[in-house]
C-alpha cells in the first residue's frame, strides 16, 4: 500500500520540480536581459556627445548639458559623429498661447450655445443688472435720509453757536455718527456702481465676441489674439456647462 502511494506521488513531485526549474530559468533570463540592456545603455550614453551653445553663442561639447543650459537648443551626436537627435528649447510662451486658445474655444462654444441672437444677450444683461440697480437705489435713498438727519443736527448745533452757548456733547456725537454712516453708504454706493459697470462691460464684450463669431458664418469657435477673454459668458448660471 505504501509503495502504491509513493508511486502515485512521484508524478506530482516531478511536475513541481520542473515548474520551479522553469521559473528559475525565466528569472535568470530576465535578469540577464536587464543587465545587457543596462550595459548597452551605459555604453551608448558614454559614447554620445552633446552639443550646445551658451548665452554668448559659443559652442560646447560634452557628455551632458550643464543644468543652466538645459533649456537651450542642443544636439546629440553618436560616436560616428552623426547627429542623431536635435532638441529645441521649450517655448513656454507658445505653450501658454495654445492653452489660451483651447480655453477661448471652450468659452466660445458656451457663448454660442447660450444665445440664439444678440438681443438675448441684452436681455440677460438687464436681468443681471436688476438686483444691483435696486440695491443702488435703496442706498441712495438711505444716504438722502441720513443727509437730511445730519442737516437737522447741524442746524441744531448752529442754533447753540448763534446763542453763544456750547454745543451739547450728545449733539456733537450725533453729528460724528451721522457723518460716519454717510461715509459708509458712499463706500457701498461706489462698490455697487463698480459692479454695475463691470456687468455692463462683461456683457458688451460677450456681445461683441458673439457677433464676431456669428459674422464668420461658422459655429466652430476660432481663437483670435486680443479677443475678449471673459471667464464665462455673462448671464449663464454658475455650474452650467451647456
């Protein structure tokens, strides 16, 4: 019975040994390949020559470029003296223009999709202006009321002065407080007027851009240097992708 069990286990042990041997062979081959590739790369790099120019235009040769010249035009020459690679410096300005073009194209698509004609832009402008105009009107009314109250207090102070009597401290305090209130209202009025001005300008720029795009007879936006570059066409709700 023992001999039979040993006989049955033998094929399993043999298969396991072959599998382990096969894994070891593959691992050894992989290691050899990696080693050969590393040696080849090292040999290739050690025989290549890099050519570059400094800020004065003088040509230099070496096995690597100094860090301060890394973004200058350079060439890689093999051991036979043949140029195998020519590297141009990164043009960050060109990259910025490409990104600006993509961004403008995206905004143009949103603008063209948001309105069917220029009159809709005017209507959207008026809707956006309405809250600021109402707030401005209320502020101006508050200022008028505060100014009226200040005038009354000033008249009261003048009456004491004409009678050659000292102006009460509470009257002077009221004058000071009302002047501070009016100054604060003036600041708020200025901020609201600036917001109204910016809204009008934003819509005007969007309208000009819209008419320019429609005038081309092409619904595919095309970037034009110096064109309006608003963050998002005015009148479009936040979060809208359209």
